[in-house]
């Protein structure tokens, strides 16, 4: 997956081109009038904030925006998309249904979160990307994908292996793909069962465990806040402080004073 953020791009015409990968284009600021041509037909609309272009691989189009806009663009490799769920993992690609005026708050939130975490240097950002790919296959595949129902949560032995792996690798990049492999199932199915078992997503669990480890180190060691942040898998002291305060409702420094 490749992600780019474009801020205050002037109104422009983009010549006809073909997409070699699946592309998501999310408008993140004020509404803008757009005109586009695809499959020989011309269209025009006011794109509201949160509008997504979902353009499958092989789509040919040209587009014009009538005023400046800010956008998050995400390109997804076809094989990566197919491997995001067990039911399509044997395929080289999954055909998606194109959309030019898609409003999907879940996908938009994942794109914004992925962008924010990458800007922060968040080492678990790939978890968002893998969840987003699975969501696309489940919701927008041109052919229905039969989903396995997530009931009962993960078997205790598998959950134990996954939690032990997370605990032992909190300072490393932890990918949803790796956790699903340890559990022996597809990423999407694993995510659903993990949430059933723990009450939170894999991403939220990893963040929570990193903050808990940070609390322990703040209480029991004389390491600096920077050293603790790096030891718990955060990019730097600023990032550690930001996430710690979001979860614990207090800064690491204040927590150490009162602990």
C-alpha cells in the first residue's frame, strides 16, 4: 500500500490515465465541484467532505476539480487486497465495483487514521491498512464474498499464542498479517474473533498494552521518558506522550509524579 496526502492542491485538470493498482481518493476538506469522464461518459457533481473515489485497477478516467482541495490518496496492490481475507487469498486480484461519490464513514476513518499514524511514525499503522483492505473486499467486491461468521471468539489456545506474541514484541512493528498467521486464519476473520474475545480491535489492544508497559516502566525504573517511549514501540518522546495522554488521560511525566 502507498499513501499520499495532498494539502490545498489548486483546482486542476488531470488528463486521462489508467490506474495500475486499486485507488482510494478521499476529500478531507471543503466541498468542491468535480467533473470526470470514465467509460466514455461525462459526469459532474459537488463532492462533499468525506467523498471517496473508489477506482479499481484498470480503470481509465480523467477528472477536473474546480477549486483547491485537500485529499488522502491510497494505492493498494491487487495481490495484497486479495490476501486480506481467507476467501480470496488464492486469487491474484479481487474485482471491485467503482464508485465516484462513495460515502463510507468507516473506510474514511481508516484512511484518516492511517494517514495520522504514519505522520506520527506509528509502528502499528499497517494494522489499519490491512483492516481497510479486508473491508474493501467484503463490501465492494464485484462478486459477493461469502463471509465466515465470527462467533464465540478465538479458541483459548490461539488467543494465548497471539497475546504472548504481542507481549514479547511490543517494541517492534506488529502486523495484522502476522497475528492472523499465528492464529491460523484470515486477517478479517481473525480481527472479528479477536474483538469478540477481547472487546477491542487488535490495533487498540496493542496500543493499550504499550501504554500499560509504559506505566510500569514509569513506576519501576529511572529510565527517561524518551527511553521508555522507544522501549514500548513509539517513534519518539512526542509520539509516546501524545498516545499515553490519549489513553491514560495524563502525561507520562505527571503519571510518574503521582504513581
